[in-house]
């Protein structure tokens, strides 16, 4: 999984785009199996599988582990709250509320004194409007929506904290330093709620562990070395667009005209975030 050469801001954005696509597909995979597999089991299985796969890249470096443990708290909270939320709310509503991190990221950064470019604010707001159009279903609020709001907030914190750590450590050792603590935290959660799965769905678990966890954690660690957190958050709002595509292909759910307009707004906003990067001299960062 090690990339040769170097990673430019444009390639880094591509890595984040691929991560968003994999996350979008994972929601479609998780929703149908929640009736058979408790949320704690899903989280434990996906992170345990991911940790085993990346175990060869482990390093006995205290600084990497301190960074990984901090990041793992936000990562665990984000995935756990989203998995719980999907039991009570629809895929589309979950995708939209999670995408609210696109506003939380620049807002939190601004509260800590960081200057956010107007084009990023505009792209964030445009993405949020697009997500609302793409994911609206007309139903009333439910407890799943509150869980998903927790996902949006913790995911925003993870994006911001990863930005501050990603440039200091190699991506693969940093990824495994996050995955092992999350697997352990998920195991504690599973032990505290000893509800057994009806059927384990191994193909789905392997996909979640390998593609939607191991690969995405590495892709995000590489991408956020060169893509600022507010821009990364806007790119990640493409996740519900990918979710809609996979829902169409796998679940045969159709997108109406309102949803199509929303998807178009998100895509435009994601491209707009790359304008600042094109005005700078491209930087090369080892992956």
C-alpha cells in the first residue's frame, strides 16, 4: 500500500475522494446487515480486520502511539455513533447529518483563530445545501438523527486533529496506531452489550475491514498531509453522492430531480475547494 514517489495536493485530494467513495459504499453495506449483526460487533470486526492487515507496519515509536491513541478516540466515536444511528434512521438522513461536519470543521478552526478562505466557507455552505437536497426524505426527526449529529461533531474533530498529526508521521504506522486502539475500544463496547449476531455476513465484514477501514484510514492519513482540513471536509461531503450511486446500483433506489440538483451542488463545491491549491506551487510530500 506504499505509494512510490510523492503526493501533491491534487493527488492528495484524489486520495480523499477515493476514501469518500469507499465510505459511501460502506453505508449501503452496513444498513442491510444491522438486523443480524449488532453495531458493536460490526465496529469490532471491521477494525480488528483492518488492524491485522496493517500489523506489519507497526512501529515501537512512543510519539506515533500517543498521536494514534488521541485520534482513535475521535475515530471510534465517529464510527460507533454512525453505526448506532443507522438502526434508527435512513441511509440518506444519516449521510446528510454526517455531512454537517463540513460546517463544523471550519467553524471549530475559526474559533481557534484560524483564518478560513471565503471560497471554503462558500463551498461548505453550498455542500450542506446540496446534501439537504440530496438526502431529504420528508420524515420527522428521530433518535438516530441525534446519534448522527454526534457523528458529525466527532468526525469534524477527527479531521482537524488528523491534519495536525498527519505531517509528522508516516501514514501507515500512524494508521495502525489508530486502528488497534479503536479495535480494543470496540471490543470493550461489544463485551458490555453481549448481544450475539444472528448471522455474521463475512463478505460484508471483510469489505468493511479491508476497503472501508484499513484503506480509508491510510488514504485519509496521506491525503490530509497536503489538503487542509476545511478543504478535506468539503471533499468528504461527496460521500452521500457516492452513497446515492451505490444505493441505485445495489439497492435499486432512484434519485429524483431534487436529489440530482443536490448532488450537482456538492460536486461543484468540491471542485471549488481545489482553486486555492491551484494558486499555490504544488508541494510534494512523501507517502
